[in-house]
């Protein structure tokens, strides 16, 4: 499915649909482009998901959501219904993404919601239509698209599809606390002209690295982006995690640029993978309480890049 194609299927008066959306471990890169270009980020999809179950009833008005605090998801559900079918229902959200850590939990909630509601009413939504629905609600990661993407998170617009990364395990930590992504994105970043040029160079390098499956180059870019982000959302363990990556033969570090998570990238095909993984887990457990050590896998997708159509 491409562009803004919309497919409708017959809808029942009552229906139940379940959908999901993957999260990300922070971002491989986040910054802004030259000449007052847009702020952007590059996603790192992981094998953790948000799930949404929607019970549709055409005679109901409004949507009841559980947990009740997920008011943005309720707004998305109601927007889908208002645009395509009417009626109401009950929305239940779950999944394996921790909230407020910079792992795209909120974005994944919203995308999973849009998909579940659309499925229940017999509508197939292209990713661009999901963008349209989310644009007025909050800055959003590009988790409505498969694979690694460069995404204008403030404008909620795809910049470029890059493809997929080789299989890697991320061993990381949650430094504690939470970050309000919406509030963070309202803060002026005041990127300098030289910083913008560097971010453009890093994006170009990352584009080639993802296409080639070059984990070392991917790690260099993500590590540099983590260090550049220190003035905006500092990580107290960045030096320790960077050193850990070098000592165990990791590809580099990856950070949540507007969250509390930071991790080491370990390619799954590295020699002595299991011993390196065990060492990373042990060392991370010395930096934070063990229950704040994070482990997850990257999600695999084709590595063929495709730029967004203007």
C-alpha cells in the first residue's frame, strides 16, 4: 500500500480487533538539518510492543479507555471513528514498553490504537494516514513505518525510510525518573549552524551504514549523537557506558535523546557473544539497581532505503 490509499471492508455493528506497534530504544540519531531545516530523529526498532484491543459498537458514543490515563489514545480512537465510521467502544492498552524512558511507548500506544480501531471498523490505514491522525496530538516517533526511518517528529512527517539494521542486542540502563516528551520538544534547542551541518553529515553516514549493514558505522553515529545530546538531555552514565562498549567490543552506545535510557549495541554475530552479553549485564547492574537494567533485541527489516515522496 502506498500514498494515501484507503481500503474499506464491510463493518459489523459490533466488532473486536487487536493490533500492535513496536517501540524503539531511543534514537540512533537526533538533531536538526541545515538552513533552518526540520528537527528529525532516526528510529531504532526493538522487539517490544504496545498492544491495543478495541471493542467497537456502532450504537455507542465516545470511547472508554483502560488505563484511564491514556487520554491521547482515546483522542486517536475517537478521531478514527469520527473520520471513517462513527460509533464508539472500549479501548484497552497494554504491552512491554516502559513509559517515560524514551522508548516510544506513547507513540506506539497511539499507532496501535489507530490500527486497532481502523481494523474493527473495516478500514486499512496507510502509514501516512496514521501520521495525519497523530499530527495534532503530540510529537511522534516514526513507528507507523517498518524499519529504521528518519522522521520529523515535531511535524509528524516521514523524512526517509532507511531500511533495517543487522541483528543486535541492546544492554542498557534506565537512569531513573521520567521525561515528558511533549514538554521536552517545546524547549528551543538552538542548534548552531555547525551542529546542523554535523547532523546532516551524520545522517548521510548513517544512511550508508544502514544500507550496507555496517554495525561499526551505525555505532559510531549513534555514539556521536549521544554525546552531542548531552547539553539537551544529559546522561550521567554516558562516559561509563561508552567505555563499557569499547571494553566488551560493542558497536557503540545508543541513547534516548528525550528519555532516561542508554544502552550498548552488541552485534549478535560478534565472537564470544554470550560472554560479552553477560559482562555487559553485570557491568550495567553495577551502575543502577538490577531492576533498571534493560535488555532487548533490534527488529530486522530489509535494508533497502526509500526516500519520502515530496
